[in-house]
C-alpha cells in the first residue's frame, strides 16, 4: 500500500511541476524582457521587448478655461456689484466630469455644478443669472486706488478618476462713490 501511495504522490508532484514549467517558460514571466536573435551568415539581428505591453497613459483632466472674470456695478447709486465669467469650461476625456465648484474669497463654495456621464463641462455666463452679488467697496478698498474691493476666486473641477484641476484669479470691482 505504501508503494502505491508513494508512486501516486510522486506522479502528482511531477504533473504539478510540468504544468508550472509550461505556464512560465524561462524568460517569459511578466515584465521581464524577451530576446530574439537571428543570424544569417555574418549578419546578426537582435530584438528586445517586454512580454507584456506597457500600460496605457493615465488620462488627464484638462485645464479649466475661465476667461473674462468681471465685476460690474449695474446701479452706481448702490454698493452692489456682480461677479461673473464669460464661461467656465473643463474636460476629462475619456473620464466623466463629476463636479466643478466656484469659491469666492474665503466665503466657501458659492456655486457647484454637477456632471452626469459627460466628458466635458461648459457653463455659459447666463447660467449664473446676473452673477454673484458682492459689495463694491470704497475707493482703494482692494489695494488699487481707483477701484473698489478685490475678490480672489478659485474654480475647482474633479473627474470620475478623482483627478482634480484648479484655476485661480482676482477680480477688482468698481468703487462705490455715493
């Protein structure tokens, strides 16, 4: 009985060893270079390549395009100004855009735009109505003697791979002079 058991275990070990050798031939394990060499008379041609193709480049979120940040005062008799952008745009092809947020000074997010299965996001100026209402400020309040308050803004975008992009700037409002 022992002889049969020993022979069966030895045969099982040999089968496992043969399949292991067939699965990973020498020089073909993942990531190791393979070499090919051809010789014809005095000519020799050699090639080296990886057994698995290199991984594709990671997708990148595009930069945020936010031209013409403006602060305007519709009524010179009031200390009310409005900030707006001509448009906001970002893309993340082949990923999906998840969100874009607009932050003004340290007030926190004043606008959040959500995406749904779209590779780009475009927000025209009229989507925010007149814009975001802010105080115009007195002459020199923002550091420029001929203008009013200065507002720093940040636009953040995030895609479905959690890649992020940001754009920063400062806008000066006209001064309120009663």
